[in-house]
C-alpha cells in the first residue's frame, strides 16, 4: 500500500531529475551567463586555445568564478569577468559562494 508521503516523495524525485540544469554536451561559445536560479548557462562550453571566456552575472545575487588553479573573482549583479585559456585541456569552474549548484567546465581544444 502506498502512503501519501511516499507518493509525494516520488513526485519530488521525478521533478528534481527532470529539472536538471546540467548540459548534456558542450556548447561552442565564449559567453556564460550567471542566470537566475543559481546556475551557469551554459555550464559546459568548448573553445579554441587562446580564447577569452566571459561570465556575466544576470542574477540578482553576487556570485564568484573560480577556475582550477586560478584566483577566485567576485562578480556582482550586472558585472562581468573574463579569463583567457591558452592551453588545451578541461578546466573546472565554480561559484565558491554556491558551489553545490553552480559549477561547470571549459573544454579548450
């Protein structure tokens, strides 16, 4: 016999899985938005070596951008931060203020 609580829990799990904001494949772009709802959009991008990637904060809250091995940068609402990627590889980035929800990857070819 199913209880109402168990049915409600199942609905929440299905909704959470269906609302994932993670990209399924890299997007060829050099611009990332810190969109509302605490997310990077797109979260996985592909660029050529030597490209500069720009993160723009379009959210109502302050966020940060920290790329593997590089300093953390605070990005206030309406501001942008840019970082150049000279060497091929995969670079993880994160908002250190909201690391559970906001992280992504820059793939440099």
